């Protein structure tokens, strides 16, 4: 059994998710202690508990400690990962519902299912655009396209937007099985080809996304960029707003966003997202801070070496590298000066 210290590094949910993914793929049993010890409310929250149950479902794992607030978990896979038709609802993990992030559940089971022998269909319900987690738009326009370069094929369909605190979003994924992951080289990003954007609201007047889009376009044009931002009134069960931007470079994509909330003007939401985009663009790096740690897992499972340059070496990244090394699948080297991450998968 592999023992994982959940308080290591940044001590967050990433340790749990990566451990569950790798346990499912390798068939190795794990025990995680002090889960999310670095968080204000430690232990399993609704989305973490859903991720545990989702991982257990795809490999018939025996689980101990799968309860809200639990800080210890034992996870013993009972079979290889089984392709299939799965539905997981984050709101079912807690009485009164939850807007816990469906995207974090997806990131736990996506690679195991991509490596399974046949195709899977996965429906996830809960939060699709919530703070402190990748938005579904980021997954769709950044994460999945970058995984596609590595051989992973996923079709995604957003049926309903789910914001904090109500949730109620729904996303469907069709994941192609039998994937052979290849390494990725992203040291140079190439020229910026376009800036795409989506200014979205649900259950709010249509002038709000229009204002977000106009403000963002003005700010980005002032910075000599050529944005194309679409205003959209989408389907959701409660009011919500957000602006999501994607920089498409020759060799990579990077994503940025800001969520609206009560008392925060549409113009301010636009400014926040644009500020994040411009700050990243000036770094010259191909890989944004969030993608930097999300690429580690597929790179560790690939058949060739990977190397990429990042905008920032976050504690998320170094913690995720540590988790991967606990399973002996790859050696991760981080050059803090050059901001280059190299992943050398093990031969066996």
C-alpha cells in the first residue's frame, strides 16, 4: 500500500485527486492521511467525496473513510478501470446540495477512462463555473485541446451552467478509450494568433454580457491585441455571470476568467479577467500557471519525455510532482530559474 501524506506541500485537494487517478490506473492500493490539511475546512468536501466515489466506481474499489470531513482515506482498487456509462452528481454528496466543482471530478477520472479499453460516457452535475477550480470553459478551450495534442480524445457538451452557491450545472463527456499518451514539448509558444472570449450570464438581463464583452474588447485593443468576445445568455437554474478568455498561440493555449457576484459591476469583472490575461501574455511562457500542474499527470503516463516552460512555478505544481513520484511512474525535474518542467516517464 502506498502511503500519501495529505498535508505535503500546499496540502490541498490536488493530492487526493492525483492519488485517486494513479491508484485507479496502476491498481495500487493507497492510504491518504491529513487530507486537505492546508485548507480552512480540512477533510473531504462535496466535490472531493464525489471524486472518491467516482474513482471507486470505475475500478470497483473498496473504500474506507469516504465521508464528508474525513481526513483519512483507504482506497483499494478491485479491478482494472472499466469503461462504461457513468453519472456523478456533486449535489448528492451533501444534504441541501452543493455547487462543488464538476471539473475536479472530471480531472480525477478522465485519464483512467481514456486509458481503459473502450469508450465511456460520463455525465457530471453540480458547479461548472465556481471559484478556486478550473471553469468548464477552461476545460473545454484549454485543458482538453492540450490533452488532444497528447493523444486524448474527449467530446464535451455543457448542458446547463452551474454557479456558486446553487450549482445545478450539467456536463456530458464522451471519452475515447484505448489512448496511447505521447509526450509534449512546449518550450516556445509561438505568435499569438487570436484572443477568444465568452461573456456569459444566466437568469440576468442581456445588457450585462454585452457590457462585459465591450469593456474587455476595449481593454485588450488598448494593449494592441485583437479580441473576439461573444456575449451569451445561457441556460442555468440561478443567476450567474462570468467572462472567460482564451489566448490561442501557435503552439499552445492559455485561459483566464473572472466570475461575477452581487455588488461587483460587469466592468470590474471584465477588468479582472483582462488583467490576468495581459500579465500572462507579458511572461512569454507557453503554459499558464493552472495548466502547468494539470499537464504533469498525462506527461507522467506518456511514452516519451515531456518538457514545458511555465509562467509560474506554483506550490500546486511542485506538490503534484511529489505525488506522481510516490507512485514511481516518472521523474519530474523543475528548473526554477528557467521555469522549465521536465517529465521523464519510467520505462517499466
